[in-house]
């Protein structure tokens, strides 16, 4: 890949230089590769700058690869970190202490030579402490070093810009990074490939798995492989021998490579081996991310879309997931991949934030959100109050301490006007902004969000497992015909509940029906039978939702309101669904959007049933991996003496990942189609006739809501009403955080393959632990307080619009009653 010379780089805009045919062909090839997303868009810079930035990009990967990979000192560092792991807690305290000291004493404002030197010393110490902590934490979480490297990479690059390219703006510097980062990533991966192919003992196989696990001092698990345990020595039946400086595995009689599975829970070995590969992947990811920050001066820049980049990386990470699962390292793969993806996203965000004028961008974003998403802001305020009371309290305490330090004027970094009040200027402005909130609305929304979270994601999620496990236990001795009829009835009932998705129904079918059909139909026959049943169940549920609920109840204003018939997304979906042909958009909406509102909307629109059902049939791509997931859950849970499917665990990992990707992809595609319809066919969407009855009902509801909040503003409430609201909010926060922070102490660990008799002692209430009862009681108390407040508030609204009442006088202040 050719790089331009300094003469070419300094040409004035609009002027071109004559290029040799070879150079022109090379640039055309580069542009083609960029359009295909095979390489990132690379900014034309001089060889000198390219080389200097390449060395900056390579410095951090070299340090981390030498420290954490099996190519260098990874095994020795792992042993050393296990030995000194006890120093991890003091390191964490040191890191927190340095960060707090820099924040409280405004380190970013130090201007004197002493202050600058002290700041440099503190930041260097912080970097060293974080590096050591990543080493120690990697003992229990081997992926932590990878995540640390990925997040530190943009921070390191901005530090290099500050040292070597201080006169260049951050935007210009970031636009230079794509080429050096991409080349660095390719070199790291190429070196790793050469290392793995040079020697068989550097490849991933049972021998290397045993060697890395043994040298990392992982504890083998013989529970599933008792034959791999030497009963005499109480050690494994294999050992590491060194012959002529080469490590090899010596097996005892009756012991072979399958005994490497005793280290399936040891993820250190795979991370040690694959560390350079994943690090190179991080570098290439950041090279593509920085490429999108290059100004779009050419047509090639306008043709590159971040959506294509995101899709490509989703498929790449999915491929890595499947490959690792097939390689037999899926034990902690899900957790590791989630954290790695999170670190990639965070790294990309840090890169983008560093390249922006943060203050100007934040102000523009706030103005845009305030203008267009007022209701969204109200909900965000409620979510902050519900989920972030602990961080808010810590933030206020730190701001108070910071202001106290400023008043002492230790480093004289603050002016006299900045030390008035208990909090810093920034925090004081934020508090003043919070005072202007509609607190009655915020508290009611917070309680509503808490109730939705606990009901859908906790109580229904947890107790559905118990119910379905009871169903599995009850049907295990029934014939396939009886089980099919029962599952059909239960499935239809669940599908008719608006909040219940199809995922748990398909998953349970994969467990129950395969269990019942295995003796008669065999494994493949049972799987095909279950997939056909799940598809039939889905089609039947959609038919009932469309013809009975949608068409028969389309005269009900409440049903049409529940569907949101007049909302812009539903009107766009209506436009897509009413298309006569089987378009991709119509199919994706029927497959990807939530079952209940979509099918009911089709009924309200009185669409023909047969075309809708035919367009729904591709939902089988969603059903198949979920049913297979349930099937492999059942096969993997079989007792060891009956187990004939040793590959079930690996297949389960692949099916779980496939299900997750397809579920997200279909929902994202359907959402994208609706949004694209709203923007590209806006005139058609706006031209659709509004449901006047629903519009009038919405206007009446909005006027009632507005009257409610006008009469029930915070300053007009009596102490009794305020106490009810505060008690309701406090109880909901207690319930949510009890489950959020201590979920394992609230509910007994319970899986679909468990039984109430064996795992809960025959009593379903044993599923709840003491903290679980605390969460439920707090939830009920919050609901009762909210019910009491709403009852009194509604009476107050009536009193405010008519002539007053004794109840409003009890619940409201004299000002409110007189005003009414």
C-alpha cells in the first residue's frame, strides 16, 4: 500500500498531481478494498508521520503481548500473579485514592511547575497501578487483561499526541490513526500466526491446553471424568515431561487426550494462547472506528456507512464465538465475549469523545433532545432517580468535599467566586435544574418503570422458569399426543398475554416435546416434530390475535389505544403491512416486531389473513435455533450413566449464540424498516387517516393528565401526600436494588431442568430467599402507597374541576383547596 510523499500531502486543495499508472492502479485498488470494508479508509500522510504514529500504536501492544500471552512471559506472569494476588486489594484502594485526590484537589488546574510534576507522577503511578491490577485480576478473570488493553489503547494514543503532536488538533491526529492501527493489528496477528504454525506445541490442541492449564496452576475438575484421576496419587493421569527442551504430555495406561476436558473450566489456557489474536482484532476495530472520523472530502468517504461496519463486526465476533465453542472452550466464553464487546464499544466511545469538542457537542445534543424528545427526557429523569440513587449520593458527597478543598485554597486553583455554596458550580447548576423537574410526574414514572422492570425481567422471568419446570416434570411420563395438546393450550394462553414473547415457549417446547418424542421418533424426528409444532403454535396464536382480538375488538377504543394506532411507528408499520406484495419489509415486521401488537394491528386494519400468515412463515428462522437450544439443554442434563450425547454442551453454546444473534438481528431489522419508512415515506405516513375516536380519547386523556399535574404539583401537596409519594418511591428503590445487587440472595438458583420436588423440597415458596421476600414486600408496599396517593389525587382533580370535597382537604394543603 503506497503512501503519498510530503509534496503530494502539501498540495493546495483542488490541485492534482500527475500519478504514475502503477500508483493510480494502487489507489484504485485501495478504494475498492475500502468500499468492501476489507480495509479502513486511510488518510494520506507522509511516511515520516506514518512511521512515528506506527511506533506509538505498537508500543502498548508490545508491552501487553509480552506480559500476557504465551508467546512471551504470559505463563510466568500468571504464576507470579497467583503468588502475589493478595496485593490486589491494596492496589484497588491506591487507584481509588489517586483518582479521588486528583478530583478533590483539581489536578487538571495545577499550573505551577511543582503541580505539573506532581500530576505527572500521580498519572504515572496510576498507570502502573492499573497495569498491576489487571495482572492480578486476570487470575480470576483472564479476559480482564484484554479488556484493559482495549480500553487503555485510545487513552495511550491521546497521551502520545499530547507528547509528540501537541500542536496538532485531536481531530487531525485521530484522522491519521486508521492506517498505523490497521498495519499494527495485521502485524500482531501475522506474528501470532507464524508462531502457531512454527511448532505443533504452539497450536491449540489437547496437549497445549493441558500444558497452559498446568503451568497456570488451574485446578482440574474430575467430576465428569473420574477415569482421568489416578486413585493412587490422587492426581491426574497425565504429566508434563521436558525432552531436549521441548515440553510434551506423558499419559498413563488407559488415559488419553480426552482427559484434557478436566480443564474445560480453566479459561486461562485459551486466553494465554489467543491473546495476540484478540489484541490484533482490537487494533483493527479501532482502525475502522477512527476511519469514520476522517472528513468526507472524497466520494469514497460518503459511501462508507457505520451500519455496514457494525454488521461486519457483529458477524466477525459471532464467528469467533462459534469457533471457540467448537474448539471446546465455551465454559466461560459468554461472559468473556460480553466483556470484550463492551470494552470495544467503550474504547470506540473514548476515541470519538477525544476527537470532539465535547462542550460544544454536549450543548448541541442537549438542545436537540430538549426540543424533540421532551417525554423521553422525563422518562430518563425517572430512570436516574430509580436506578442511580447510590451513584448520585456519592457524586454529591464528592462535590461537597471538592468544594470544601477549594475553600481552603490548597493549590489556589480556584477563584474566589467559585467557592460559594456547599457544592461546586457544576453540581449547583445541576441541582437547580433538578428543582425545576415535575417531581410528582418523575416519582410516578420511577415507580412505573420499577414495576415494569420487576414484573417483566425479574418476577415473570424467575417464576416462569419454575412454572415451566413444573410443566416439564408433570408431562415427562405422558404420551406425546397428550403432551402436545397440553403444550398447545399453555402456549396459546401465554401468547395471548401481551408481555410474553415467544422465546420461552419455543425453548420449553424443545425440552418437553423432544423428551416425550425421543423414544418414538428418535432425536432428529423429535426435533423436526417440535419445530413444526412451534411454527403451528405461532401461526395459530397470530390467527387468534388478528381475527378474534384485532377484528372482533377493533370497535373497542381501549384496544386501539393499547396498540398505539395513531403513533408514528404504528402508522409506518401499518403502511408496510398493507403492502400487497411479500416485500422484505413486510416479512421482517411480521417476524421481528413484538407478536401481540403486530398481529392485533393486522386485525384492526382488517388485512386478509392468508397473506399475513404466509408472510409470517419465515419466523421459522427464529424458531429453529431456540428449539435446538431447548433440545440441547435437555440432552446436556441427562445423567452421566444415560448420556449418549457428549457433544450436546458444545452444540448448546453454538445454538445459544445463534439464537441471540437472530433475535437481535430480526428485531433490529424490523425497527430499521419502520424508522426508514417514517423518514423516506413521511408524506405517505402523515397522509394516513387518523383514528378520530382514539385521537379524541388521547386528547381527553392528555387533558386529564395535564389537569392532574397542575392541581397536584409538588408545592401544592400536603405533607400526607408527599409522605405517600416518598414512601412509595423509597419502597420501589429498595425492591429494585435488592434484586439488582443481590439477585443470587433473593432467589434460589433454578433451571428449567430442575424439579420442585428435588430442588425446592416440594414447596414452590422455597424458591424465595429472605431478601426475595424483602423485595416482594417492598414492591407491594410501594404499590399500596401509590394506590392511596392516586385515589386521593383523583378525588382532588374532581374537586379542582368542580366544587371541592372533604377528601381533598385531608390530602391536600389549604392552598390547593382554595385554588380549586
